[in-house]
């Protein structure tokens, strides 16, 4: 019997390697990744709709300010803009506050709050601004801080921006 090449086998939704959930089968027909409900039935299928979150006045450059799917909410990097105007030029504390105001606004559209934030990522143009960012962040998340990362970058989109903050939140379904 000739060996079957990997390229001749059907590729599963879980990737080109053999699905681990299918023991001792030469194809991926039994792979749960490939299972689809019969037409007209949604038994056992959990459909998670994607919701783009764009508060009025915050949409910029054709990207969503946030995306919610299921209970997970990803928030794009927020800078210190309020209605298109830079807030706190040269003041990292004021800029950090505005970033979190913007994050709260996106979370509100998803029915979430800062209490639901599980991760933060801050991009700073100067490491010396971290203390100002941390001051604001620690005041907002004193009891239950999310995990976080701070990265120093060469520059942000505008020279007026000292920092940018991304967030991930998880709310109960």
C-alpha cells in the first residue's frame, strides 16, 4: 500500500497538522473543528457576534476603537484626544487621564467598566513618563489591578502624544 502524502489529505480548520482530537485516523473527518450544524439547526453551536465599538467623535483612520466578541473586548490604543483635540500637551498625567476616559467610553458601549479590564499595554515616548502613567493607572485600579506592559517607543502618531494605552477587558456573558 502506497503512503499517502500530507498534501493529499484534507486540511482541517485547525491547521495543516493532524488534529490532536482525532486519534488513529488518517483524515480529519472527525475533527471537531470541522463540525458544522445541519442546515437550519444551531444545536450546540455558540455563535459569538462581533461588535465594533466606535463612540461618536472617536473614529479615526478607518479602524475600530474597540471590538467585542463574546465577553472579550479589545480596545485600540487610546491617545489623549477629546473630540479631535489633543488634551494635556506636555503633561503625561493629563494625557494618561484622557486615555482612560476614552477607554471607559469604549467599554461603556460594550456594557463594561474599568472593573472588567484584565490587561493594559502602555506605549511611552520617554521612560520618565511611566511614573505619571502609573500614578493615574494605580488610582483607577487600586483594588484589583490588571496585568500590564509598558513599552518605550521612538515616537507615536503625533509628537504631541506622550503615551498611548491599549486595553483588553472580559465581561461576563
